[in-house]
């Protein structure tokens, strides 16, 4: 596996090795020992698969609040996404910093998202499937949503067309309101 740390501490890009021949390829998409050797010790308990029919489908920015925080290992099974993470770890020197990467099924890169990060993506192609492992089950009471297009975050999504949002994502709170809530605790 090719495991590369990103600019925000704790986040990684991961590319499993593909063994290819005339039939196609085979890859070991997850290897606990290889990730642990790189310092990624999340104990994944659940896989989630999303399918988006249209390009421009937005999912996020989401996180699970304490004590239900989730680390995620995100990979695209078909299609392509612009994926973004925002550091909201309490006391982190990188609090509020974000980065965006593109993931697609063709190149096989994955994104490791640490706990206490907002996470979201927009599909750049129709019929996109995204698989992500999480290290904690989902909790409705712990779910938080911040607007994907919040001007304070100013994430450059690499998408300028119309967007498709869920009702929940349409009413996500501003990052300023989220920050006030976090800093109040």
C-alpha cells in the first residue's frame, strides 16, 4: 500500500496495490496491519455504501459528535468525487483548516478521515458509488451537519453545476455557528 500523510495531521491518502493482468486487476482494499504500521489504528465496525444517480449530488458536511465520533476510510467504487474534510478537533492547531481531494474508481486512491473531522463530497460523475468504513456505528443524536458551501470555509469543490442536496444538508448550520457550539463546551 502507498500511504501518504496529508497537510492536516492525521489524514492520509492511501492507494492499495493492484495486481493486473489481461483479465483486469485484483486489489487488497483494506489491510489492518499495513494501516497500523502507518499509524492508522481505527478499528472499523461498519461499511456504508452510497450511490448517487446524478453528478452534482452533495453529501455533507457531516460528523458524529462525542462520544460517537467516527473515523472513515473512503473509496470510490464507480465514478468520481471531490471529497473534503475539515479539522474540528477540540484544541487542534488546525481547527477550521480544510482540504479537498478528488477520488475516483480508476486510480484507486482512498482517503482516511480521522475522528472529529467534518466530511463531505460532491459527485463529479453520474452513477457514482462511494464505500466508506467507519469505526463507530451511526447515532442519530450525535449527527451534525455544516453547510457544504459555507463561505467561511470557502472549500473549492471543483463543481460549478447545479447541486442536489438532501433536506438535512439544505439546512446545515453555518461553520461559525458550529464553532460557537463546540467552543461553548
